[in-house]
C-alpha cells in the first residue's frame, strides 16, 4: 500500500501543507494515522477524498442550505459512509434543480410585472398554505414580513391572507435571497418597483455590481446552479467509484 506524508499529499493535490491539516481538522478527510516518529501517514483513500472535497468546493453555491448539504456529503464520505453520501448528493442535485426552476420563475414574474400585465385569477392563501406552496418555512415568512418585505392584509378574524401579488413578490424574494441579496436591498427594490414599474431595478438593488438587475441576477444564479449540478454529477460518479474501491 502506497503511503504519503503531509507534504506529499499537498504536492499531489496542489495545496499548501497547512490546507491538508485543516481539511483533516474539519473532518473533510479521514484522520491520518501516525508513525512512531509522529509523522502523519496518508493513503490513496485520503488522496481521493481530498480530490472529492476540492471538487465539491470549487463551485460557489449561493444558498446556505445547499452549501451545508454538500459539506455534509464530503464529511460522510470521509467516514467511508458512501451510501449515505450518495443519497445526500442525489438530494442535493434535486434541490439545485428546484432552485433553478425558482430562478426561472422569478425572471418570468419580473418581466410580467414590468410589462404591466394583470391577472384575472385572484389567489387568496393563508400563511401555512403559502409556506407549503413555496417551500418556505413559516419562520422565514414571518422574518420577511417583520423586515418589511411584505405587508400582508388581515381578515376580520385576524388571519393573514396572501394575494396573488404577494405570492409573486415572495417568489422574487426567494430567488434573490438564494442569490445572497440582503433583506435591505430586496426591500428597496420592492418598494421602488411598487411605486414605479419603470424603476431602474439595478439602482434599486444598489449592489456592488452596478450592471445587475433582477433578471440578470437570476440569470447568473441559474448559471451558477447549472454549474453546481454538473459538478454534483461528477461528485456522484467519484463517490460510486470510491465505494467500489474502498
């Protein structure tokens, strides 16, 4: 069996030796055994696991839940729990595809709002129904409302009722949050959009990238998610081969 020292692993992967130690400390690769002289000893499994981790982290995943899930995949693999890692990767791919669909829908909604079109089919939903419909937790909805992103009307009995326009705005918020836009930037955009459909959205968002508007933000999010899916398929293939080999 071929064994490697820390510096040799670093040379093979193309990283600093300190990175090898950090990956081990964070549980992204298995803990290395030590020789009698105290030197760490790594194996071919460590090399493959390191390559898996580097592949997992080379794509910028914008949404927190997706980022956590891919980290969990790497940690499961480091523990040789390949079956769970494969299942979680498959879940991750499904989640990425869902987020990409959301971004597509947000683009359509923004174009619809900017065109001035209205719908003849009103929608009235309660908070729990909206939570289930959009896949957003009720706590998240409360947080967005408390931060002024949405002003929901109430019936006489005190229950909140969400309209079709509310649902559209929530879908836009969902995608912009996935793209890591702050609540403050989203609030500014929604306020200006409601006051003037012809508003310059890129100025309303006031982001460091002044050339971005909502549509281009979602387009870039779709590109990022497409790359993340492609990367995850590579990870899935690597996990299946590692399961057979180790």
